[in-house]
C-alpha cells in the first residue's frame, strides 16, 4: 500500500484542472497534437498526485479516460496497463502477505525479535532490531503494512526508555521498511513500475535473482547506515528487561496455518529466484530451463502460491482454509489501480512522443553530460519528486522521462532507469512523502522538525549512495 485515504480537496483539484486546461488550450509547445494532449494529462496527474486532491487511485483511473477522450489512444491501449502481468504479480504477492498477516506470522516474527533476551534492556540493540526487522519484512511485504506491524511494538518498547530513544525507534520504523523495499523486485511498487517501463522500452529487464544480487546489499547497507545515525537518538535510555517482556508478550503456540505458510513462502521464493540463477550458468540454454521460464514466469509464481492457500486447511474448526474469499476485500486495490494508471501514462508519453520531447529539453540544459551526469540527474529527480508525492506515483512520473532522456543522450537506459527507480524509495523528509512517514507522524511522538532534520541527511546520503552503487554495480 503506497497511499493513505485522503479527503477531496477542492482548491488544489481546481488548480490542477485549470493548469491542465491552460496547457491543452495554449499553443507554442512545439509538440504534435497527441503529445500536446498527453502533456495536459501529465500536468493534471502530477498536480493531483502531488497535492493528493483526489485519492491517488482515482487520478490513476482518470488517466486512461482522459487519454481516450483527448484522442491520445484508443480504449484497448488506454486500459492495457491494468491487465499487465506486473499487476498480477503484485496481486499474488498481496494475497500471500495477507495470509501471513491474518494468521499472525508477521506478528510472531516481530515479537520474537523485539522480545529476544539479547535485545531487552539495550536501547541501541532495540533500535537495530527494528531496523533489521523492518528491512527484512518489507523485502516481501509492502512498506506501509510493515510499518503498521512494527509501530505498536516500537511504541510499547521505545516508550519504556527515554524520549530520544522513542523518537529514534519510531523514525526507524518508518525508514527501514522504505529501504528494505528495494531489496527485491516485489518489495515496493516503484520497483515493479520501473522494471516494467524499462522492459517496455528495451525488451529486457533484470531477473528476480539479478535484482536481488545487486540491490539487496544496497538495502542492507543503507538500512545499517540509517540505524547507525538513529542510534545517536537512543543515548541515555534504558529498558528494564522485565518491563519489556511484559510489553512484548509471547504470541502463543504455532498454528497449523503458520506451519503451512512457511514452506509455501519458501517454495515461492525458490521459484522466483531459481530461473535467474540458472540463467547465469551453462544450463541457461537447456530446453527444460527455457520451458520453465516460459510456463512459469515471475508474474505467475506468487499468484500460483496464493491459489494453493485457498485449498490448504488452516487447521481450525469448521474446515476453514488459509485464505478465504474475504482476502479479496482486503487486497490493496488502490495500489493495483495506480499500477495500471502509471503504466498507461508511461505508454502514452512514449507513443505520443512526449517523453522524448521532455528528454531532449532536459538534455539541452544539463550541465553534466554522459552516463554519470544522466544517472545523477535521474537520482536527483526521483528523490525530489518522491518528497512531494507517493513513491509509486513518483516512479510513474519520473521513470518515463529518464528513459527518454537516456535515448536522447544515446546512452544505455538501464543504469539511469534503475537509479530513478531506487531513488523513488528515498523520500524521508516529510510526513506526506510516503505512508510509513505519515503513520509514524500520526502517533504525535515525532515532530516535523525531527523528521526533516533526519530526512534531509538521509536524502543527501541516499542520492550519493544510489548514484555510486548504480555506477559501480549495474
């Protein structure tokens, strides 16, 4: 989940509509008619997403409708993004993580780590436990759900120490899930948006295993660096072990559903990463490996695993299954719709020529040329935009421009596109930057000043780290 519900805000909505209308009606942009109309849609979407005047999924649905009405594309092309395989990859992941949440597997893991004897009574260890737990869970579970899982435990444990300890632990509960999400392609929505847009334009994308090999170490390093910085807030606090054990109570015996979920998750992960590993070996050309990749692609794996959970028993009275039809009501449909709208907008920008025109304009005014300059510009754009709107919306806006910029500059788009994709997860300064930040701020225990003070350092460090990492390892 990348977006929290918002009330309708008429004034910013009106301004976004007026700005889009002005762009549409005024000549002089030097664009073809379809590109001109797409620019108006882009202005409308950017205004609505950045101000959150409407719920973000509503804006995502408006994009294909406007594309049809303004003659940019036909109905089939406009709605193609909503049926993209990447949407169903995330859909299957949502079902799997819902099962883990409903049956308490996530909560058991969090309590086990935070309640460990080695953590209790040591503020710094507590903060590091929240950091590593948030990073590890959010590699597979969406960032907002991970923060929501950690927040009650962070409040309970952190509240037993000094105010500075509480502030550090709470901020870590927001920052670690955002950083951990970059470890896997399914860890956060911007990863899948960026990968799909890259594949649409180049015909290739990193496999699951290739992504993890490059970016899982970055997630760990950036989380560790952030935790080290946050430990400065934990000085002077201590937690009584007896009190901590009371706050973080045992979770009870393992249920049959929990014991079943673990091998299912292991099987899904193995099916995700094995084809990528095999592709790097002499077996890559084997017929059975190619058949595996064709018959069970990455997008189908989590959905296949989730479907089994509707059949496997939960071990409760009444013959309940691990997943029931109620799971479909709990799916984060807003993020899935945002996927579709973002892919639709990206396709229209490329097909109409708008993305290339924007890329040419940016390239003409860039002080630094070449691959290094474009990767740095891509990272900067992604981080700045992600401070103003959700990470997923940022990827939908920034990655198409970065891909076009790479084409204009005549460089391989993989490095710039991946830098922009990762940069979209580095929005740490404001409560509106990402829902994990908003959740932590909503507790009333962290001020905007404290969040900005920490966030600006993380943003600057993140820009440098992402730039150096992509240049060195991608």
